[in-house]
C-alpha cells in the first residue's frame, strides 16, 4: 500500500519511489515522534477532541509501539512508509 494509492491511475516511477523513501532516516526519529504524539494526545483529550476512553486506548498503542521499536520487535522494510501511515491504514 502506498500513500498515493487512489490519487493517481499509475504507480510512481521507480526513481520517484526511491526519492520518496525516507524511512531509513525517519526511523531514527521514531522515539521522538511517539513522544510528541503522546503530548499532542494529552492535549486533544484535555480539549475533549478525543474522548478519555479513546485517548487511553491510543496511549496504550503508542506506548506498545515505542516498546516494540525499542526492543527491535517492530522493524521496517524498504517498501514500508512511515509507521504512522501504517497506523492510519493509508
């Protein structure tokens, strides 16, 4: 699954796909991304944009993801886009 699936009739060229592949760099930022998302989540719950129940579930999932990344259980492949796209089902 690609982030652009459904927006275009054809798959991107190999050179464009290679250019847009930044997981090797983004991967090092994963712990910080999760930390930022936890803070953002806290604010969304505080403003009642996300219910406390849903916020708790999302928090558990983010913490699980952080643990899996830290332990090496969750890994990426060259065809994987940023993990947040996976979580969103894009």
